[in-house]
C-alpha cells in the first residue's frame, strides 16, 4: 500500500499509542495536518504558542509516564520549541518533537522559514533526526520513541522536510528497533547490590537520597519496601516529591536550597547517602566540597555519566531504579531476617524526630494581616485530595508549593526543576489534564510566570481542558526580589511588575475562564471551594499576597548546607553576590 510520508508519520504515531499531539501548523508542516481531518485517530490540540505545546507535551508525559508529542512548523515554529525541549532534557522528560522543514532541495539555502533545528537542538536533545528519504519516516518514528522512553528518558526531535512528507512510500511497521551503540544498562549488578546492602546494614546514620529517577522508573513501591524494611529515612528532592509519601514517618521531605532543616541536616550529618535516581545537583548539595562530609555514597542511576560526576562514589550501580531498588530491598530483607531484624536505628531516627519538632517550616499568617502565600498553598491542599495533580511555575511560589503541599503519590507533582523555566505551569497543567482527565489539576503560578504563557488559557477553553490556576500575585518577580533584598542591599532593580496589570479576573474572563480575586485571609477558603466546584471551565484565582514574604529556609548559592538560614533575621546581607546567580 502506497501512502504519503505525512500519512506514514501519523500511522506510525498511532502504532506508538499516541492519542494526542500538541501543536501549531505552518507551511512546512501542512501535509501532516491534512490526514488529521479524517484519516487519523490522533487528537490535535491547537495551542497558542509552540512553547505552550512543548510544555503541554511535558505535562502529559510527567503524569502518564508515556511519551508526550508536540509539533511545530519549520523556522520560528521550531525555534519556539527550543525552551521546552531544553526543559525536557534537563528533567529527563520523554517527549518527541516533530517539526516541519523546508523542502530538501532548498535546505541550507536560507529558504523562507528555514532554521537548522537539528543543529540548534543537538545539545538539548537526547537525539535528533533530519529525515531526508520518505522510506525512513516510519523507522525514524519507531527509533525516536524508543530513544525517548528507554534508558534515561529525554526529548527526541524529528525534522521532516515538506517534500519528504508529500512523497509516497510503502507502509511497513518494523518489528523491532535495532540501534547499535544504544543499549542502556537496565539490570543492576547483583554483586554491587550486595556490597550496597552490606554498607546500609553497617551505617549508623543512613539517608535515602531520592531523586526524580525513582518516579521516572516507577520504582515507588520498591522504594517503599526498601525504606520501611530497613527503617531508612528518605529525602525527596524537588524532582521526587511524591515518590515516597510525606505522611510516612520516615519521610523527611525536601532537601536543598529551600529544603527543610531536617532533610538538609540529615544529609550533612549522614554517614551513608544512598542516592537513587538523583544527580547531586548544586541546588541540593550547596557548596560541593562541604556537602555531607562524613558520608559514604552508594549511587544508583540509569545514566552512567551521572555516577561520580559531582561526588566520588563508594558503590556505583548502573541500572533502572526499579530493578536495582527491588533487588536491594530483597537482599536487605533476606539479610535482616538472618540477623533477626533490622539494625537498631533508634538513636538516628530519634535525632531526626527532634530536629523536625524543633525546625518545622514556619510562616506567620495573622487573621487581619497581609495574605501569606504559604497559607494559600496550605488551604489549596486542604480542600484537595491526594489524587490532585499539582503543577508549578518557577520562583518563590514553586518553593512554597513544594514545601507546603503534602505529596502522597508519584506523578502528582509536575514542575521545571533543572532548567527553571518561567511559563511552564499553565501549559504543563493543560497537558497534565489531557493525560489524566479524571483528576483535578491545580497550577500554582507566579504573576511573572503566568504572563509568559497565559495565552494557553484560550486553548484550555476552546479544547475543553479545564484546570485551576492559583496565581500567588506579589506584584514582583519575587524570587529575584528576594535575592536583591538579601544579597544586593535591598537595591530593587527590574523586578516590579505591578499586581494590578493585567487585571487577572478580567483576563481570565476574556479567555472564557472563571476569575476570582482574594485579598484577605478570611476569603481564601470560600473562593477555593468555589474554584474547585467549577468543572467545565478553567479557573484563575488571583491571590494578592504579601510582596515582602520570602522563602525560608535558605542555603545561599555557593554556601555550605551547614550554614542554612532559617529566618530573615539570620540572613547576612554581606553574602558575596558573585556567588549568587539568579534563581
Ligand atoms: C524564562 C525565565 N526567565 C527568567 C528567569 C529568572 N527568574 C527565576 S524566578 C524569577 C521570578 C519569577 O517571578 P514570579 O513568576 O512572579 O514568581 P515569584 O518568584 O514571585 O513567586 C525569575 C525572573 C527564569 N527562571 N526563567
């Protein structure tokens, strides 16, 4: 059977189980849109900006574990995808980006709307393809999905020149993928697992340092087995919130620059860090040379390049977290049974309990005082269930969300951790809602972030994809303002946005969404209840929060985690600003 390259592309996507593509068409990609009229089961969600399409694909991938797909035309359409592709690379999110390209005879000619998107995205994709022959379309799709979803997941781009999309080929689905040179190690070495377990049994102050890889590998059950059998305390990084339930006694919560005292200090004082799908990111380690100075390290990661990258490792284990953690739990349980139970960890666990009691997250919401952003997050959580999916943008609100939401389940928290992309929340929430239509999706956003991609509310209305956006509106680029207050002697520069511009309620209404505004603490609950009751449209809540509020605790960039600042009065304005790159 002869079909066009465009038909072959869509059929191949269907074979891969793709239900939805987020995109915007244009000259070079038009051939792909024709079969979408009546020859394809795939839903196309017409976004308002390609960046939105890319983040929507990410949100979909985060909450479903499947590959998200976004599509753009050549030139500016493709370059608008650069930010979400880079975001997906940093956070190991499996997406396939499909771009139209100018016809092959004019590639390299500076043709109208030509951009060398495979060249541009080499460093920010796991792999990319420029398909020059229509006979390669189907195999390329097969390979792209395989690469995006296996090993360490990540973004793959397929660039398709218009003449390739219009040319004819014979449909044939390849039985399997053959990619010499790409064979991720998924099974952990049992001897290394045994070494690791011996170390865990000997450790006096062990900590499981859990990163996003545990969620990507769907290894939360195995993690639960390992932690509970061994009585091992767990920290969940920003990328791993929900990998282990916050309600579990062993959960210490989030470490890092804005992590809580106990999680940060437990790692500092630990004698054994068991890093599981985590990458010793600078936001977690603080000053690397001073990080967890007494700890031996076991490092489990599917990506061998991560092991030893930042921190020397005593027991490296390359493999899929689900396989390796499962093996570790089984080995630990067997050895403990032989020994008649787990080692006595009461002193360490008691110490952690003391720290938690002494240093919880703190904020002060006076009944008649200014509205505190932390209070808004706590109340948004109080009216939500464990199945609610939370998305955030980047800045102070992201940190409040990760600190004050209670995360109980994996794949229910979506944010931009590695790249820190403002504008992530609204489109990612939209993609998450498409992936999990039966769950409530709430985006906590900053007023700065919101304004970068708010136009996707139009997509939400026209495509019937309802979600709630709670803007913690402080009228500032708050996180940058916080650094200027602390490290630049309160010399505010380029950070004031004005909380009244735009009028967020009117803006929401203009997009066909429902808008609410909250100025005082006593209004919070009623508005959240009203917002959560709306199911057929998106809702925007404009929470007018105290612009002077700051995120604490804080380990200033470049400082040791031992120097964690718990409250504003401890902050030294004389920290070296050169050590303080903006958030
Ligand atoms: C695309 C992009 N531009 C700039 C930054 C730098 N940056 C990090 S946080 C931040 C402020 C965010 O402001 P807002 O969305 O209002 O959130 P808030 O910090 O006030 O909660 C800025 C400008 C960024 N992370 N991403």
